[in-house]
C-alpha cells in the first residue's frame, strides 16, 4: 500500500490545487494521504472531498514553522482539532510573523 503523508498544495509551496493533487496521487496508487501545507488549513476541506472521490483515506496534517530560541525548524502535526482556538491562534501568529519577515 502506498502512503504519502507530506503533500503541499498551492495553499503553501506546492504547484497543484488540492483537487489536482488528489487526482495526481490517485494516479500514483496512493491509498492514504495527508495534505501538510505550511501554516494553513485552507486547502484541507477541498483535499478531503477530492480524495474521497478517489477512495483515498486522508489524515489531517499541517506543517508548522517553529522557533525555539534562536533555532528555526518545521514540525509536522497530524490529527489535530481543526476548530481548536489554540491551533487557530498558533496559525494566525505564524502567518503574521511570516508577513512581517517578508516586509
């Protein structure tokens, strides 16, 4: 069974929409997939719906930019509560920090 638990769409640094991505991984024979866009959940619903049409099981995923002291790294988080106020606050702060750094 082919599993891909780190996929990115146009909602972060990928080249395909979540729907196109689901079609692509289906053609590769993937049976379980996780969309782990950077610091956003905006493509999750579309990805889940598109994967369902291809009979691909989805696992909610997210790749977060994290800073600990002077170190920066990414962590991947699976099976989170999408409606969690704490998660929404983390995402909002991360997006604000990214915008500040881009300026």
